[in-house]
C-alpha cells in the first residue's frame, strides 16, 4: 500500500464530465489499496474570471481581497470532486487551505508556503477517507487567505506530498507528459520518459507551462517523487527525478528546446562607463518588482557604454517609465525597446559532458540567417534572443540539429 498525491489541473476540472473522469482516476488508485490525497485547481478559466471581477472593482494583484476572491475557484472544485467520489460510494472530504492548515507568508498573490500541517490529513486518511484539498491557497499568520501565484496548485500538491511523505505525487494535466519541445510548434516533438530536476527548473523558467517553477524547486528540495501524466490518455507520463550517478550521460547532449515569446528588451545607449551605474539602474528596476532576465553591456567607447536587458513583456511599460527617468539622470543618449523578440533555448544536463553545444546552436541559426541579439548560458542551457518572427523556425531546426525527433527518441 502506498500513499499517493494526485493533482488535477484546470482542464481536468473543466466540466462535470471531466471531474467524473478525474474521480475515476482517484478511485483507480484507491482500488489498488492506496491512500489518496487529491489537490485540485479551479475549473478552466475560472481564476481569470474571478481576477477580472476583482480588477474591475479596483483590486490589485497584491490585495488581500483579490486573494480571497480568486482562491474561491478551488473551493468549488474540491467540493465537486468530493461529491463525485461520494456518488461512487467512496468516502471523501473536501478541505480548504486553512482547514488543512497550509501556512504562508503575507505576500498576497505570490505567497510562499512556510508550513503544511500533516496531522489533519493523516487523521482523515486513517478514517479511510479520500482527502480533496483546494489547491493554490493558504493562510497567513493573521488568518487571512493568500494565494500562491498563478499555477500554484502544483506547489500545493508538492508541498502536501512532502509534508505527508507521500510515495508519489502525480500531476494530472491535459498533456501526457513533458515534451522535447512544444508539439504545437515542433510537429515531431515527443514525450520524455524522464526529465531531471535541473532541466525541469530551466524548462519551467523558460516558459514551459507544464509545472509551476516553484513546485519543481519544492519537489527538488524535499525529494518528492514527481510525475506528470494525462487525465485523458493513459500512459507512463514523465518522471521528474534526480540525476543518478549510474546514468550514462554520454549519449545525451540536449534534451529539449524551449521557446519563450513573453519577453521584451530595452537598451540604454551612451551611459557613463563607471562604477555604480549598473547598480543604480537595476536597483530601481528591482524596487518596482520587475524581474530582469538577460543583461549585456557593450565594451566602452570614450568612457561610454550601452546596456541591454530583457524583462517580461507585461512589465515593459513600467520598465520603460523607470529607464526614461534614469536616462535623463545619467545623461544617456537614447532608449530603444523591442517587444518583438523571442528567447530560444536548448536545455540538457548532458551539456556538462559535451563540447560544442553552443557552436552547433549558433551554426544552425546562422545557416538560416537568423541573427542572434543576446546570448546567455548556464552549465545546462544556452539561450539566444532572436527576432520573434523566427521563433518557430528556430525551434524546429534546433530540435532537428540535436536529434530530438521521434525517430531518434
Ligand atoms: N487556479 C489557479 C490558476 O489558474 C491555480 C492553478 O490552476 O494551479 O493559476
Ligand atoms: Mg497548471
């Protein structure tokens, strides 16, 4: 007998029929003799609808009222799934974040979990119940409802799995696993049996929507045995795991290609090249809660240099307001911005043991005459900023160049 956490996302909760389908997957685990804790998302589109209402009433992303409003979608889902299980004569109990006691900090809209109380869950499991937890929500030290950031039910599931020491945490979604690339862009992309934690963190941060990045970090920290599976198609799914010592890394170089079209770039031209300037610029930007991704600085000419960086596209307007003020203070020559860019990345733990990944990547892009505007690298990833109109083409040719097609998979 094992202890399993199953998480169902918005599409899996999308209608009465789909909730019944999810219930059948819960029952299947239960029939195998396992204890099951379920974490649910709001029905597809519901969180957006609720957020829209809050915004229309003047609510901001970080108001406690907004969190109270947008957390309610998960409440409904947990009730519906619990009813679906009871209809099939299984004893279930729906629990909200505060009833489990999932404690978080007070950053409304993006709260971090500080503790998950496992006593209540264990007690109910002992009574033979299936526990159905509303994902995405917690409670702060003042007793107010918080939410964990968009996609946060994944993090609820992983945090619960860690707290109750579950044998497995299955994230059910509308795709049957993690792919070598977005199949909508790259037709011969295929499902990976295994993705390593380091890779999954890169993939999530590079725009793969399959798992919230925080949930992957959490799972990695606590060693949660994590799978991504489909609610609608039976299959093995993808296991997210640690890289073992015994694994043969010789064959792997790149395991996936990611394409992120959510960024924009800003260049500040002709700023003085002296200590403290970058610190000044980026501290102003970070105070505004804007996350900067890539940064490059040109070599200085006659004591002046250009600084280029990328931010999320939704933050471009705010970032430009800040850089406009800075440009005046620093006597900069001009500000140029571009939101028609894409970041194309190749990812793979095998890159650590291979030479030439970067040169292959650059060569492939050059052959198609695709200009590289910015480059950033880590041990297991190389990203290039290119013109957005080449994003899909670049994804396809790189997928090919690193032999990620179905035939080779
Ligand atoms: N319902 C929330 C959202 O749409 C949380 C989740 O689905 O994980 O972001
Ligand atoms: Mg999700």
